[in-house]
C-alpha cells in the first residue's frame, strides 16, 4: 500500500509551458512574499508536503515538478542547469511572481543556486538543502558509476541502495513510513526524465565552484550531519565562498531531512526567511531614501 505525501492546505494547481505546479495560499489570506520549493532527482513536488503548513503561515508557497519528473515535460536529451533554471523563470512569469525566496533540495539546490546566480533581480534569497559541491574524486567516481548504471534492469536494487544512503541501513523503524513514501516516488518516476536529470546532477557538483563569490542574495546552506554525499564540509565551503552565505548543520540527520525531521528543517527555514525578508525591506527603504534625496535622480536613474 502506498504511503502518499498529501497536504490538506488550500491549493490551486496548474500547468504552464510544460511545467506542472501547485500554489498554496497563505493562511492569513495575504502574503507579500512567495517561497518556491524545488525537489531533487527522483522526487516530485509532493515531497514538500511536510513544509507546506509551516511556510504558508507567512508566505505564499509554490511547488512544481522539475523537468522529467511528475507531470512536467521531459528535458532535452543532454540538458544543462540553465535549462532547469529557465524552467523556474518561465514559471514565475506565468504565475506573475516578480521575485521569490528560492529553496532547493539536492539537485533542486543546484537549480536554485543557478537561478539565484543568473537571476538575482528575481531572487529574494536562496536556500540550498543537502547540496553537493566540489566532490572528492572518490565521491565523483561513485556518483558517476551510479549514473552509468541507469537503464540497468535491476533498477529496484538501485532504489534499495538509494534508500539506504538516504535513510540508513537498516532503515530506523520510526522512518519506515517516510522511506516507503519516498520509495513510491522513486519507482514511479519517468525513467527517461530521471536518467537525463541524474546524469546532469552527477556531473554538476563543480558547476558553482568559483562562481559563488558573485551570489548577491542572502544564502543558507543547510544539510544533515550524517549526509555523506551532501556533507557538512560542502555546505561550509559554499557558505564561505558566498558573500552573504551561512552554513547550518542539523545533528543526526541524513539526506531526506525535510521528510524525516520537518520540525527542525522548518524552524531553520522560517528563521532564515524572516531575516532575509527584513534585510530586503531595509535595503528597499534605504534605496527609497537615496532616491528621494539625490538631486537629478528618478527611480534610481541619474539624469545629468
């Protein structure tokens, strides 16, 4: 029997340019900011259900199926991160969202960072959950080996190995229901979309090496203490490279911590988002004051 991740929160669903998405209204009926959640390889937007209630207390929340996943269109045969970032840009355009806090998990974190780097004017802040960065040679060899095995008829064995990495081996009794829900997502994913996306994920750990110094928005790099492939050292290295970055590590957690420990993940997210919102408001007020007091300046443009 399937253990589905389902939210009872009010939601509207839609499709735009091949992207299937959901919009959750804020509980207060009004929110000035939006949080967009991007899932990882093999998942779909339902994996964010444990975050919906907490985040809609203060924000409008948008979730969507990454290219090749859920009900969204396939990526091109050899996609790039820019293709996935462009998917998010098109979704924001279609939903008339000018700027958003962008939160991504694993592969979704790579997409979130790519979007923040290339579209800073549309990014209020970025959160990279369980992100990969500059793998060691051994880590890179392992993930490339897994990518090379895609299409092997022993796919179910691959799912078991994935669950062991993500939840532990053996899977703790209190996590069996969550692990089963994640398993259901893994075995139901489109195999072509999964393969194309996973191969990109496997080869993109260095995509942001040398680029994070230009990340112009507040950034949180959050991972689990016991996640060997999205390790604490990776999050700390990213935070050190990003001008407005910080790293936080959740003790005793592994890769799927948004599902296995939503209370602590949600607490960290809400604290960071509130601080990022306050910083954005301060910058906006400062800009407005400068605009009003600078001679010859209209809307930030100087006319000599």
